[in-house]
């Protein structure tokens, strides 16, 4: 079984613990997340009861592309985007090269609760970032390393699966 879930902001990627968890949304026994999203991130989370499938989805060895929509502070210049494309040196090693491009706010993107702070004198920019690995808080660390902190992070897709047509907190079984 495979489930696509649109994880809302503030939800923990586990079924137990303090605060709001997956158990508040998904009442299907025996499924576990294939990968994680931190509490402050939103978007596609895949859950399965198949350990082999879980490994194929989450392991960097299988290089499934993960597409993120990232709202960053200020507009990155060409050099900053090139650094993301080439790979960034983080404390736990160099990242694999990433696909990156500037995009308009994604069509159909739901409002975040609470909203991202708005500052009249600072332009915030959306990027689409494509990774083929998944380290702890990797996108946030990568954008911080180029001097453009992440303000909002939404995982839009993993491989062929996307968050399309799922409102925050909704899930669906995938055949």
C-alpha cells in the first residue's frame, strides 16, 4: 500500500509524540513514512507498509528526484544559483548537484497557517529545487549557505508522485 499525504506546516512526521502528528490525519495501521519532512515544512509525504518500497523511495541510492518549492529571502543572483547547481559544502559533506530555477509562486499553492512574514522592503523569491538525496534539513541548509534563508518549504513531488489535488491534511491511496 502507498499513501500520498499533504503534510501541513507544524505536523510531526511520526505517529506519536508531543503536538500534532500523522496520527491526527491518517488512521491506517502499519504504514510508515518513506522519508521525512521537518515540522516547519509542508507538502508531499509518502507512507507505505512495504519496506522495500520505502527504501526505494527514500534511499539516495535510487536517486528519485524530489521537487521542492522554496520561498527564499531576497533574490539570489546567478552565482548563488550556480553554487546550488554545483553542490554546496555543508558540515556533513558536499551535496550532490541540484536542479534549480526561479519560478513564480506555484499555481494553486494553499495559504500557510501561520502566514510567512511579509516585509514591504524585502523581495522574497520562489525557487524550484530538485534534489536526488535527502539529508536532514538539507534545503534549508543549502539556501542559508548561499545567503538566502528559506522562508517556506513545500515538497511538490517525489519521482512520479505529486501533491497535486491534495489539500493540506488530505491523503489518498496510490495504486
